[in-house]
């Protein structure tokens, strides 16, 4: 009997760009991600995501607007939940490999065009997309710092 594909989370879904284990390993003991949010009229501000208290199952995710660092929202996330965010419907999603110019440099990315938006996942940065566009908004990763 063959092992199940760890990238494939269910019937009718495309393989995810990363497994839960790859996301966990890339996060290590912690990570800080700075994001730029942009609307149709330009930049809306920077946000920060911090992963801490990591273990085999997940991490604590702290999120805040860079302009208001005391307004931190925290919750526990699992690596499987994070992987699941990239499980897109096979019938309505197309996938391609592209080069994307980002603040992190020129990156080879898996681009997912979905009914809900476009998501670019850097092959070299397991985890959240390095850029995504949805509902007239664009979010771009500005930096990734490991603890």
C-alpha cells in the first residue's frame, strides 16, 4: 500500500505548495514576517505576523498593525491549519510556476489563480504566500526574520 500524498489534503483539491512539516521546519523556533497592505489607491499600512512558542503541532501567532504594536491579537495555529489555507479547489484553480519580483528578491513561485484571488507561494519560503491579491487588495511580504 502506498503512503498518502502529504501535499494532497482531500478529493477535489489541488496539492498544496508545502506540507505541514515543511511549514513547521521553515518556522523553526520562531519567525517574524512584515507585510505591506495596499488598496486600489495605494498603501494602507504595514502589519506584522510573529510565530512563537513553536512545537511539533503548531505555534502561537501574534498579529498587529505596525502603527499600533500594542494591539496584538494572538491565537494558537496548527501547521496542518496553515497548510490547509493553501488547499484550493482543483476545478476552479489554475497553477503555474512564475518568477516574481518582490522585496525579498526575484523568487520562483507557485501561482494559484482562484475564484477568490491570486496567491504566489515562494518555493524557497514555506508558509504563507509572499504576495496575494483579493477583493482589490494586495498583501506583500516585505521581510522574513527567523528567531
